[in-house]
């Protein structure tokens, strides 16, 4: 009996949970082989990237090596980016993996093919710039750890420059010669007055898009500004660091209930975060953002979090996709074009009866990963596949140390319940802990939680370099 090759492309939250559970279930047996494909070598939970960008999280303590996870849970890992699909021969094509500057000449791995019997696509999403002039060139997205770290470095540099400008000496006169005595000045020479000292230099941060990423980042940045002051930077965190959110919709967090949106807007107002709703971006230049309403906002750094789209490669595979390049799937999560191919998470367009489509959230990817473990088992046994049913358990938005807001839904509470404050913060933190437990088990998750709390007592609250 030949080996059934299961290939999962994409090591995000859902993809890594899926291969971990499949590896635990089938191991490196004679009948089933499980392989994970990803262009990166390590995993970090994507909802944490705004904390990485704000400097309040050290990636080294939260990244997980795919090679190590594969060894612990008995699946294979293949590094590389999928760039092609041959459905007739059931193979995928992986791009070459270039070597780093200090790893010698040539590619680390050549371009190659990988055979499959069951293919699962979970490659997530990427930023949608909507064709706005200058957006892709002059903004920073938060899709990867590298982008989040780039933003953090630029934030530190902007704060240091503003500090240096604030402490720079101001000349006492603009044009007149220095005179030690008023009688030394020729009678026809006008003495120029001392220049007026303008307001202290500001660090201007503009966030385009008021979804969960944009809102959570704005709150974390306000916290970062306050922490930096405690480490010696003399910038006033409220007056010298200006944070502006631009949202084209009438309100922030448009995908969440209006009560949640209103509560978050009120909290951001107390944090002196400027919110411009009902206005969209017309153009982004190097140091400013122009809106369709005619506003011109100075911007030392601009973050783009206005929307998502599926990676372009999905539209080149010969599979049915929607206008966002998401693969159209059946209720079994099989591609409408090929029963041997499954797709889930942000890269899939899955209908949600009476509600539209399953939203691109971490809880959806988690539920779909759990479903696919059962569906693939049924496929291997030659049984009919079950159908996926999405359950919305609500949404939570974290404002860092300041607060958290959200709504819980489900049969347990008999509908929808609005929550905020400490209870909401605990619930938000538990989402990440559930993800860690899915990858490592409950006991290791508990040890990881304790270790992280102990580590916080010996490191700065913000990554300072």
C-alpha cells in the first residue's frame, strides 16, 4: 500500500495547528506522510505583530522553529515559497531559497517540486493597498515579523531624532552681528529680535485603517511613548507623539458591533489618539499623507492596515478564486475546482449561510484546522466528508495595558454579551494561550506562561535597540 502524502502549505496559526495534530495522529508512519511548507523558518502568532511593532514584545521569546516543531510532532518541514501547481501530476513547485550574505554563494535550496495526494492551502493573506498612489512604497504593513521589526526600528529612530532636535541650542539672533554693547552697533543697523521658539518637535505616526490591527497598534504605541519617557527620553508622550488613525468607514472596527466600536473610540479619545472617520487616503508621500477630503497630515511613519487580499499566486493555480484571490471552497473546505485540494483560513472563501462568508479571524482558522483533522481522516478511510459549520464566539480588541473591549457570543451565555476591562483582557490573553496549548499541550503552555512572566522582570518593558 503506497504512502498517502499530505502537504500543508502555510505555517500560520491554522496551518501549524493542523500539521501538529496530523503529525501526532499519524506520525512518520508507513501509510501517511505529513509535510509542512513555508517560506519562513519560524512561526509567530500574527495577532501579536502589533506588539512586536510597538516594541513591547521580544520576538525571540515567542517565535517557534518549524524544524523543531516538526521533530517534536513527527511531521516533515520543507522550506520554500509555493510558486506553481501541477494538478495533473499532483505536484507543487517551490521557489529556490536564497542563502544569506554570510552563508556562502548560490542558493541554500534549489527550485524543486513536491508531490502530494492531499494538498491543503493555508497561506494566509497579504496587505491590500487598493491601488493608492505611493502606498506600497511609502508605508509599512504588518504582515511579517521583519515588517514589524522595521517599524519598531524606525519608531526608535524618530523618537531619538525628535529628542535631539528638542535639545539643540537655539541661536539668539537670526541676522544681526553679535554686539557686546549697544553703542557698538552702527546706527543704521536694525537689531533682529530673538527667534520665537516653536512648539516642541513631534513624532507623527499615521495609521491607515481602523480594523483590529490599526486600533490595537495605536494603543500600544501610546503605551510605548510613555515607557520611553521612563527610560530617559524627554518627549511628552501625549504632546510630542501624535497618533492619527484614518478610516474610510463612518466608524472604527466596522466589522464588530457598534457598541464595541463606540467603546473603543471613547478609550482611544482618552489616549489622545486622533480618529478621522469617513475619509480615505488619496496619496502617500515619504513624509505626509493626503486624504480625499483635502487633509494633509505630516507623517514620520505611516502604517497601512486598511485591508487584506490573498497572495497573487493563488490566482495563477487554475483554481476558482474570488475578486480577492481567495480560493472558493465547498462546505467540506475542498476547492470547487479540485477535490484533492483543500483551503482554509484567510486564503479561502467559505460561505457562512445567512451571514455571508466566514470572516478572516484566528478563531475561524482554529475551527477549520480542527475540522480538517476529522475530514482528512474520513478521506483516508474512504468515507464521505463532513461539512464545516463556523461558530462565532465573539470578538475582542486589546488596548494594551489600558483596557480591552469585546463581545462574547454563543449558547453558553444565550446570545451576545458586551465585556470590557480586566475580564476582557484576560479573555484576550487566553486566545493566545489556547494557540500555544494547541501546539505544545496544556502543561507546556502553563510553563511558558510562567517563564514569560519571570522574564519580564529582568528585561526592559520596551525593546530599546
